[in-house]
C-alpha cells in the first residue's frame, strides 16, 4: 500500500465525486487548489455540466478515460458505493476526504487490492509533501 503522499505523487488525473460548484464548500476549494498545482480534476456530479474547466460526469463509469485517483466528497454511507464504482473502473486508489470514514469502503478497497486513504485532506497532504504537477 502506498502512502497518501505517494498516491498524490503518482497521480495526474483525479476524479472528484461530489465536486461542488459552490466556492464556499471544501468540495470546491480542495479540487480547485489541486488544479492550481497542476493536477487534472475530473468532476463527478450529476447536477453540473462543467466545473474547473472540465466536463462533469454523472458517475465514475461515465468518465471515458482512466483516472489515477478517486477523491470522495460524499457522506460515509455513500462512500461504499463510490468505492465499488472505483474498483469497477479500475482506479488504482480511492481517497475519502477529511471527516469521511467507512470500514466497509476500506474492506472493499483492500479486497480489490487498491490503495485507500480516509479522513485526510488532499491539499494538506499535497502541501506537507511540497508536491506540484507544474513545470
């Protein structure tokens, strides 16, 4: 299993399930900051057409290309289904944002052999490791 920072270092394309168009929400601020540091952010939100300069998709299965990481901004009870979908599309890693913990989601990820992080924030880990995808 890779560390949280190693997952970020190895990732280029991040699908963000629950990405928000509301700049006041972490589900908008966090992916926006990751994009500013050079990651490609693919929003997964059935109620928007576009976010962060990218087409938004209703589900992970709708994304027409591989993703390196699935970042989850959904309640813990929804995370189980999101992790199942991440496994189904062959995502190598799943990340549940700060405050989101699910033993069942962890079990599904571990049984599928994919990396799993929970209750951690992408931008905190990115900053701690000094990671960037720019230049």
